C-alpha cells in the first residue's frame, strides 16, 4: 500500500524539491538586497533614529520632528527647535513649558498632574450578573449559573433527537440567539419568532388554568406552525414539554400591514400541565419547533406578585424624542401624573435627548418611574435618527411595534396594580370633580355597577384637545410660569372627540389578555367590556400642536369652538413648586 502510493507520487516529489530549491535561492537574494539598502539609508541620514523619539529639549516639538524626519533633506538640530516660536496652544498650557529646558524636568512637572479616571475596583461576577439582570430582565442568568450542570453545549445534543423518549438539554445562555439586544429568536421552518418577555399567568378568570404568556413578534400572519414550550422548573432536571396553546394576534387585519414577512405582534400562550399547577411559575421557558430541540431561546418567567396591590400604574410606549428636548414638559407631566395618583410610571425608551435622560434618571432614582430600554426586532432600523424617520413614515409598523411595550408592561405588572393606564406624555386623565384618580374611581365604580353588576375590563375616558394655538390667540397667563406648558394651555375645543374614539382607559389587569393603545383587544371573563366614564367625571386632556391626521376636518371646527378649562389649576401651586424644584436641582436654571 505504501509502495503504490509512492510510485505515483515520486515524480511529484521531485518537482517539489526543485521548486523549494529555486525559492530558497530567490529568498537569499532578496535578503541580501535589503541589507545593502538599509546600510545605504543609514548612511544618508545618520540622525534618523534619534529623530523618531523626542530627545532632550525636543518634547514640545514632537509633531515637528515627525514631519521633519519624513523629509530626507532635514538638517534641523535641537538648538533650532528650542528657539522656534511656540504656537498659541502651547502658550495656553497651564504649566510654564517655555522656561523649562530639559525633558526630565518637564516629566517631573507633568507627573504632578493626574488624569481623572474611574478608580472603582473591578466588578465581581455577582455584580456583573446583577447588572445583566437589570439590563436584560428576560435572561434567566442566575438560574443558569445555579444549574450549570444541566447544560450541554449545542452539538452534544444531536444524538438524542432521534429517540422517541428524548430529554432536551437546557440551552447554555451562550448558545442563545439574540436579536437587537433584547429579543431572543426562534427560527422555525415557517417564520421567525422574536421573543421579548415571558410571564406567569395564573389569574383567577383565566379558564385555561395557569399558563405562560410570551410577548413577541412573528413575521407571519395567522401562523399555523406547531411549536412547543419547554418549561424549566427549579430543581427538575428535565423540562415539561407542552405544545403551544395559541398565538394571539394583537392587531386587526383591517388596520393594515396584514402581510406575511412583516413582524406582527403576538401574545403566545402555553398551558402549564396539571401535574405542575401547584409548583408555581417555572424558572424559564423555551420555544422550539421540535419538542427535543435544544432551544435557541430561554426566557426568564416573570412573576411579580406582592401581597397587596397598589392602585395605579401608567405605561408609556417607547420614547422616540432624539432631538426634541421635551425635558421640561416631561417634568411637568410626571409630577402631575404622580399627583393624580400614579404609584409608578413605566417608561420604555427607544431614544431621547440628553436633557430628557437627565429627567428620567432623576425620577428613576427617586423610585417614581422605571425606564426599560427598547429596540425594534428583526431587520428594522435601530440607528437613532434613522429609526425615528422609519417610525414617522411607517405608521402601521410604529403602531404594531408599540404593542410590545404595552403588553410587556401589562404582564409584568398585572398583579401589582388595580389599574393600568397607557398614556402618552402629552395626555392626562383629568378628574373633573375629584382631586385624584382614586376618588374618581370611587365615584365611577358604583355608577358602572348600577348599570351592570360586574367589574369591567376597562374604564374609558373621552378625548379632548388642548391645542397649542388656542392659547397663543389669547395670550399667556402671568400668574403661571411660562415653562409650565399644561398650566398655561387652558383653552380646549368645546367638543370632545366622538365616544370610543381616541379614548384612554384604566385597564383592569385581572381581565385583559391583549392590550391596544385605546382598548383591550382580548379579555378574560365576560369579554372586553368597557365602561365610558362621563365627561362630567373625567376627561382625557390631550396637549398637541394639532389634531391627529385622521381628524383634519373636525380639527377646524375644534379650533373655532374653544372654551377655557382651568380644571388643572386646582394643582397649580403644588405643581409649580415641584416642577421648579426639580428643574433647579437638575440645573435647568443654570448653576447655583
Ligand atoms: C535638567 O535640568 C536640571 C536643572 O534644571 C539639571 O539638574 C539636570 O541635570 C538637567 N538634565 C539634563 C539631562 O540636562
Ligand atoms: C407558512 O405559514 C403560513 C401561515 O403563517 C401559511 O399560509 C403557509 O402556507 C405556510 N407555508 C408552508 C410551506 O407551510
Ligand atoms: C353584585 O354582585 C356581587 C357579587 O359579584 C353581589 O355580592 C352583590 O350583591 C351584587 N349586587 C347587586 C346589587 O346585585
Ligand atoms: C359639537 O357637538 C354637537 C353635538 O354633539 C354637534 O351638534 C356640533 O356640531 C359639534 N360642533 C362642532 C364644532 O363640532
Ligand atoms: C439641555 O441641552 C442643551 C443643549 O445640549 C444644553 O446646553 C443644556 O445645558 C441642557 N440642559 C441641562 C439642564 O443639562
């Protein structure tokens, strides 16, 4: 065998040897030539080596040196450099370099200054994990660290797919497929899933029993593909595998964008098997196409259930105000919403002006708000200015993407609050007779129950425009600081927009399955009932330069029929005081 191999190859081998020999000769020649060339160069320019480094007295001029050394005819010596003119920049240096003649002295002086660096000690792994958990709440990183022994790497898995009694492996967090930072991906044979968050739903009214709901986007309409959930429980080596219960579309086809290939918002549900009803929430969940696949996604199952509910939370969709400095308006809004009764405001952030960041950081430290960073999944743009243009021009994409933060906010906080409102930062649900939302709901509930004796899925408030130019035609008010936008703008159109149009709600999180900006789209119990709150009791004050586009015609009439409405002045003194204090603290009125 060895023989037959060498007989065919011997001619080849001989040719190879000849080639190596010739190549060797060429290389020796080349090296020889280089050495000669180097010697010649050094002869021509004996100071070149010195010029490449600052020598005594040349520190100020290192720039000149490098440019000088590139020209072969340079004859400049140290003496000339020292006496050459100093540039303006050099004159402005805090240290008096001019009078100092040699390098060691200059170094001594320079070493007296120290750059201001962050001297915090390196972070421990535990600290890093905390940081990751805050930034990426959907990643079950602590659970993964704790159960590292369950994990096998990707390729160890393949054998056991074939066996019918397979045991899927827990995926390593390093093998997960992430998309645009916050999303985890399942690439199925018919459609890509981008998953944002998973939540444990054991609400009383849910007829399917305890379930996991996943908020995400799928680039398919009416997905039919069968997928599976792997539920990973703390202390169990194997996952419970269940098939998907439903893909709940958070949209109506008639609203547009109803096309395969465009990412569409869904709430995906998997039922917890009865054997595990008493176990509480699983630690994490993976969505797979074949039951035994090692998943490319693994979402921590969120379950925040305090002993007692607070009353009101407000959710604000992804802020997209890159260049528009809304910081002062936002401060007024946060303070007012808090005074009305929001226990916390949950913001999502795509991109904001640095001044807005200041305001958000300030209130987040005070615990009044929480900010969750957000991106658009899939191939959608995330470069800030580009994303803004995209969202402005592609209204349907914008609306569909908004449903992710809204539903994430609902499911994250459904056990923490009696009511959740989705508001923009130019909208205020204003009680007309009461001071707070709490009092308002105490007035509204008996009215609603007297009509039908059951709690509603939502309580909606009619929209009315407080347009900017209504004030400008009247002049501003002297007893209110000019920077208080809402306190100044007390003219509104006489008519409200039509019932059920552009309303905002107090949603009942015990009932809602999918949330849309204005109304819930799917509900537990007796369907998505909504009680319209009388305009004598509350109104949605909407502060805008103009009406929404679809109301162009009516907007003319709104403008022509305006009334003064000073309900907000009820909060004037306290609001001015709080906003002003915040703005002072943050340096909006200059230092001191
Ligand atoms: C630099 O100047 C200091 C005094 O100003 C002198 O003691 C030192 O010897 C000088 N060093 C050189 C390298 O000239
Ligand atoms: C892929 O799914 C869509 C529904 O989302 C369906 O209309 C289509 O027929 C499916 N294609 C294949 C090849 O199964
Ligand atoms: C309304 O329903 C509750 C229970 O859901 C019941 O206790 C109450 O008596 C009912 N009220 C009226 C007026 O029917
Ligand atoms: C305001 O509403 C009333 C009744 O709802 C209607 O008759 C009137 O035309 C409306 N006015 C304007 C300016 O829209
Ligand atoms: C707000 O932004 C402007 C422009 O960047 C800046 O000059 C100003 O100092 C900022 N205000 C505060 C309070 O930081």
